[in-house]
């Protein structure tokens, strides 16, 4: 177990990563607002370093009602490697669908609780937000990432997240976390980017290179 | 000497922004990490230019901008933000910001912005 997690990133590295996440999610919000014509209200991102076994409790503590959520998950691979978890509050799919679907047949909108349209919409919104955010972060840090297809998951959050073999239970993870809300209280949620321990050395070097442009 | 007040909760964002200014010009920078202290500093020093972030803990940059422009309509306020949604830009400009500066800034963009601003101030 790595007991020196506080020393994994310096204060300046954390602050730089926070600013890069801020820019990444700002870029993602602009992309999604163009596609779905809803304004995205942003918050200040946070950066945390945790021992891997503490990851689930951390996510649960940050998500108000973690039993009533929809999660879009997507892996990203390259030097910047990890898992994106886009967590929507219950009803987000319906909220987004009704905001978008004024021209749609009412019967379609009132279909089963998690119908095909809602699923498709959450996957699409997730794909755009994660892709734009992770892509921008990678670009700023001089990397190009590949993605797995987005998946909509339910069930046990812990089982799902810890089943990813990119997370070494004996090591640490870096978590980039931001909260967002769509205009008119249509939907809200949060994005967690969990980077694997393998990325840490590269990330520290990439952050130094990023900052050196401004010295 | 030109007084520039930078309001941003991120020390790195402030450092990046300051580094984008030409080194050979006489400027004095003042920094604050949140909207409330930023406003207080504004009232104390009356900067020539204020550059504020939008998304900050506590008082956000939109409120900072609104308060400054309400009390000092002639003040030059530039908004520097990662929130690049068109609606955000429109709100910022409608509240009286001189310009919107997308994060991360570059030396070229900052140089052009300040060249335009100098010309604008001469014409006033």
C-alpha cells in the first residue's frame, strides 16, 4: 500500500491539474451545449489522491444518492490512462429527453422508466462530455487518447469500478472530479476521471512540461 | 505604471495569465483568489484593468463583473474563463465586459487584446 499519497502530487501539480480539468470540462460543456442546446452550469473541479481501496467510498460520499443514479462509463487509453465515470442523478435521462424532445411524440416520451431513447441520449451525452473533456486534457498535456465505447451501467457501483484491472488495489489513484447542472434543472450529475497508477509518472512530467510554457 | 488586478481562485491560472504579458512593459499586478476579496481590492487600488475568472468558490466572476460595472461603469473588466459556451460569452459582454479571454490564454492573444485595448482607450 502506498502510504505517501499526499506526496504523489505537489500543491502546484494539483493546482495545475485542477486548472486543466477546468479547461477540459469547459470545452466539453461548450460542445454539449451546442449539440443539445442546453446551458451547462459548471463548478470548480477538485483533485484527490487516494489509495485504490478507498475509491468507492470516496465516490459514494461525493454522490448524494448513490443508489439512484445512472452511470455512463468509458475507459481511455494512452499515456493518460484511466476510467471516466459520468454519474447522472435519477431522472436525468427523462429531463434531458423532455427538454430536447418537444417535437417528439408524447407517448414515446412517457414510455418505460429507462427506455431506449433515454439510454441512447445518456450514452450520447456521456460520450460527448467524456470525449471532449478527456480529449482536451490529453491535448493540453501533449497526449492523444483512445476510448472504449461508452457503456450505461447500473447495479453495484463497487463491483463495477473495482472490476477494472487498470486499478491496482495496492496502489493509488488520482481522481479529477467536477459537478455540473443543465439549465432549467433539466438534469445534473458529476464526472469522475480516475487515472491509473501507471499514469502518475507520465502525468507529473506532462504537468511540468505544460507549466514550463508559461515560465 | 498600469495596474492590473487578476481575480482567480487558481494560483496556476494567475501565474499563466501573468506570464502572457510582455516582459518589457511597465505593469503592476495585484492578485486575489476569490470574488469577495477581489472586489475589496478593486475598491482599494482602482486598477486600470481587472481580469476575472468566472467559476470560483463563493462569489463568482459574473457577480464581480456586475458589481464593478454597476458602481464603476467606466472600469475595464476582462473575463478569463474556461466556460466557453456561447451563452456565457453573451452574458459577459451584455454585463459590460470589455472582452472574453478563453483559457488557457496565449501570449499572442493577450498581446492583441492589449493592443486593441490601448487603441480603444486612445479613441475614448
